């Protein structure tokens, strides 16, 4: 698990959720 958090509107997620480091890099 990671402590990164990001909003993922392209997945229909409008709140901050925990994401992996690689996923965080892709969306930010």
C-alpha cells in the first residue's frame, strides 16, 4: 500500500482515494 492519495475523476471517483506510487504518477 501507499500513502499517496489522489482524486480519480476518469474512474468516476470524485473523492481522494489511496493509490499506488505508479498510479499517482500517472494521474498527477
